[in-house]
């Protein structure tokens, strides 16, 4: 029997596998596709020979085209930046020199604006994001990876978890002490049979977590030369009108500066399906309208339609296309079956769900849970208030700061509601805003605990739990006040009057909100415990 099984060979699953490998954990990684990467997919064209200005021939590596994630922002994505540094993978800046093109309507000549940084500080990865997948897979080792295994069922046994996979027409059963499902939550909900059945609240939470980019598609078009740059354009263009084929276009040239343009389809999955055989021509026609005649010898564009990928997209994702990811409800991040079952795809990332950074956040969260040494202590007596003077003083300061924290959280709540309504979101507004408000408080507390001002010394395991529980009790009360205040705010909000289910949430909706807040609080407690446990001793 294996110690751990990871299901899902995307960035989250591979990053987790790499972390477990450093601790000599006996694990295997299972992937349904015949390739690794999940939504990370980099196409590499064949290498080609070119002549330089001196007439010397040299070989250029194949053009790398990212059909999935393309960018990351180092200042906002520290885990991704650190991983690239550890893997020794170089990056380069998104090309944006030149004019920005804007097409206001069909048949209207596009407008041009001076150079604007539409992707400010965005970095791309040499060799494409697939280079990260390749490097992690090399660390994990082929002997630990099983491709072509589609998970069908997960069963809780007395001392382990049993998984049933479909592989080459037969069902393969595998047993492990712990299982991590590094998959989109909606696929977990729709495709996998659980025994015992998952709680109704969790099933509903899984269904409420849209899969980022699941209903989207990209076009990537290589060119013999960067003709748009010759015209003074940056390659960035926007076409927000109804009927546009591509809504957003960008310079997709790779690190070797081999020219290409990329774009996100504005056509819906149904429209793309109906015009499937014509999509390449439609893409080239719009690029010509935006940037001028295409060079002779331009090859057909590559089209990646994620809506057709059954190991990415669920039925719900096609019925309810998602905008910018808001993240899975906290309940989805809660360990199951006595910490034998975990859900950890990128949608469960705490701060950057759906993105590369979110995948790494999920991997690190679960790795911390799997590798923790402290044993579970069921039935532990209620903690007493800690007696250490310095730590008690900090707790007093923390208690006095709660009114200010609550006021800041209320502001975060109102701003979040306003942003949601401004972007024409109308479902789950109250829930997401309250979770964002609570999370803002938790981030502030964690920041204080990690700061130099926090009294540092070696803590006994029992003390860690005592301090964490003391903080937890205060924040549980604050959460209740946040919910009460949010209800008052909603009932007096003119903007929410058009959405009665948000203005006056019913009992079922409120129960979901309270459950998610409680789960988020428990997750916060584990982070506090890990942080307190990692505090160094003060100098004597």
C-alpha cells in the first residue's frame, strides 16, 4: 500500500509531488491524460535553420506557444518566482513596444493609441510554461508517474483509501494511506463516485467553484516576420464588440523572438463548435483587419479550445461560464475522512485561484498538512489562556485591535460588493464579499505573528494550540459580527435592491456562508499553529 496518491498531473499535482519527494514520502501520481500539465500546454514547433546578417546559418529552437497559462507577475506571484529560480528557468518580459489597437465595432477602422502597458510587468517563461512542467516531471521521475489513468471512484476503507481507475479498458484499483485530488472541484463533483457519499454541503461547495478558463479558447498564429511591429504596433489589441472572433490579442513571440500573435476567443463554445472548420480563416481575417495584410507563407493558426477538453471542463462550466476566478469555497479546502482525503487543484488556491500561483498555493497548503509531524489529538480538553507574560501582552493588544480590524473588514466587504456589482456579477456576491472581508483580517493577524514585534521564543506543542485557540475564539465572534453587519448593509443598499436573494439572504444561503466562514477560520488556525511552531528561539 502506498503512503500517498496524487490524482492530477497539472502544476498543482506535480509541485506537490516534488515537495513530497524531498521528504522521501512513498507516493505515486496518476493522470487521466496521456500527457502531464493539465491546463498548461505548450506547443513546440520544429527547430529551423536561419541565416543571420553575416550570412551564417544557425539553428533556432522550435517556437514555443502557450495554449494555456502564459504570464506571471513576479511582484504578485512570489511562489512562482521562487519555483522558477529553484528550477533554473529563465523568464522574459511581455513585448509591448508600439501602439495599442482598439476595434470599437465591426466594419469600423481600428483606432490606435500610443504605447500602453496592457500587461504591465508581466513575465513569460523561456521555453513556455511547459518548461516548468517538464522540469518538475524530471524531479518526480517517470517511475512515480502513471499516465492514462482516469479516476472513477474513491472509497474509504478501515485503514486506507481505495481508488478505482479506468486504464486501457480495465479498472485498476490502488490503495493508499492518503489521497490528494489535484483536480478542478467541479470535475471532482461530477465525475467521481465517493463511498461514503460526500456531505451535501461539500457537494454544493464543489459545484459552486467554477473551473478557470474551462469555457475559453485561444488562437496562436506564427508568422514569417513580425509585420505588426513593422507598422509600429505592439501586437496588443482589444475588440469588445458583439461578433468579434477574438476579444483580446497579444504578441505571442517567444524568447527567441520568433514572431507570433495570440488571442482569446470572444465567440462562445457553441459558436466555436458551429464554425469549427472556419475558425482558422476567421482568426486570420480579424488579425488582418487589426494589423494589416498578413505576410505570404503564413501558416494556419493553432487553436486550443478548452471547452472540448473533458478532463478540464465540466457540464456546469459550459452552462455557467466563469469570469475572473473567485476561488473555491473554504469548505473545499478542508481535509476529509480523518485527514486521508484532500482536494487541491488551483481553484483551491487561497489568494490566486485558477492561476499558476494558485496551483502552487494549493500544493504548499496540502504539503504542509501531509508533512506535519504533530499527531492528531481528538478529545483534547479546552485550552486554558496562556500564562507567558509577553505572549499574554500581545493577546491583550490583539483584543484591543479587534474593533479597528472589524471596521477595516467592513470596508473590504462594501468594496467587494461594489466591485462585483460593477462587473455585473449577481450571484454569490454576499458570500464572496464576506469571505474576502474575513480573509483580510486573517492576513493581517498572520502578518503580525510573522513580524519582528511578535514576542519570539520556543513554544511547547501544547502552548501552540492554546495560543491559536485564544486567537480563534476572538475571530469567531468577529465573524458573527461581520455577518450581522453585512445583513444590515445589504438591506439598506440601493444597488442590491435588484437582487433580493442578496439583499435579504434566506436561511439556507446564510448557513452556507457561516459554514464557509467556519472552514476558513479552521484553515487560518492551522496556519497560525504552523507559524507559531516555526518561531525561532530568542537570543539568551
